[in-house]
C-alpha cells in the first residue's frame, strides 16, 4: 500500500467513526427502543463475553464485530424478544447476530458510493469466557464503544487494505 | 380485511418473531403464521399452505430471498400473493432487483411497526 493510500484510508476511517456510532444508535433505538451513548474507549465488556461478527465483501472488505458481556447480551435478547421468549443461549446468540447484521447493513447503507457493491455474510456469534479475537484484516480499523444500560458494547470495523 | 395467513422467511428465528410481532402491532389480524428459514423451505411451505402475504429476508443460506422470489414467479406459486422483502440489503440495486423479480415491497432493517404498516397494508387492501 502506498503512503498516499494509507493516508486516504485513515482519513476515511476517521470520518466513518460517527457514522458507525450512529448506525449502532439507530438500530438500538428502533429495534430495542433504547438509547446507547458513546463511552470511553477504555470501557470493556465483563468476562463471559459474546462477540457477533458479520463479514463484508466487495468494494468494502473486512469484518464488523459487536462484543458485549453475557448479561448485556441477555438483556439485548430480552428487549428484542420479550422475557418469556429470550430464554436460551441459542436465542441470545441469534439476537446478537441479527443485531450485528443490522448494524453492518445500516452502516454500509449510509456510506456513499457503495450501492450494491458490498455484500454481507451471514452472522456468526462466538461466546465464552476465555477467548481472543484476531481478525486477519490488514487495513485500517475503527472502534466505537457505547453504553447499553450501563454495560459497554464494543463495535469494531476491521478493513482489508 | 379479515384474518390473514402470513409466511415469514428468515434464517433468524429471532427476526421471524420480530416480524410477526410487527405485523400484529401494525394492526394486521393474523390467523396463521407459517415460518421458513430459507427460500427452499419457503417454496415447500407455499406448496403446503395457502397464505395471503409473504415477508422474506434476502441473505439466507441454501436459497436466498431473490432466488425465492424468482422461483415463486417461475413456478406460478402463490399467484397474487404480495411478497415484501425485509432485509439489511438496502441498496438501490437490491431494491430494483427484488422488485423486478416480483416482490411488491421492500422494507429495510432496522424497521418500525409503522414502516411495516406503511408498506404492507396498501398491498393487502389491493388484494383481489
């Protein structure tokens, strides 16, 4: 990658952070009827994490992840489905995956010039107390941390160069 | 408009429940809800069940929503039944493609029950 393209990509990523935050806020507002606010990037989910991920391919290539603690994940599923339905880990994973999918779709739909040139993968959700997540994307990354009912949500976009 | 039978097609069971809830919140009286997790299952469901409305995702494993709509048209299944796409794939080209394959409406996720009402009710009122 040339120095010029690195600068261009970095600038693009910086401009995208508010768009990413807005995409998350809109999905939570519409689908969960709740407000999430940006938080300090030092906030991190508690152990017992969930990470939902959606791949992007085409003119925008990389992965978007949404991470949170298990209590926050359960509360998200409960808000989406109601307490009587969101009673299993499968449904919590399904809810988080769909949420991540909607954030990714909402984000790419807000970017100019991507019309029809970027497709999303089916979501995947990883859960557990002891895992590390490593993306092989070799380009820019940006991270938004937002608070959902006091618990941090970490949304990362990692791009291939 | 009497009680309706709806087919909801999405690989996420969570999303199928949310779509059903949104239909009810939109004031649609559902007599029966048939669920399918991909386009191939949905084709089978249409052979087994008479429905008045289909709501369908686009990105699904096995058979996606656009191929499902195309096959519904080719096989002359569910003639006159409106199909509305509900998907995160909100680009103009996807909308055009879905409508050209026979979909009658298009709702982008995330969506409100008001949006469901706005896009679905007019199609039901026009049903023969």
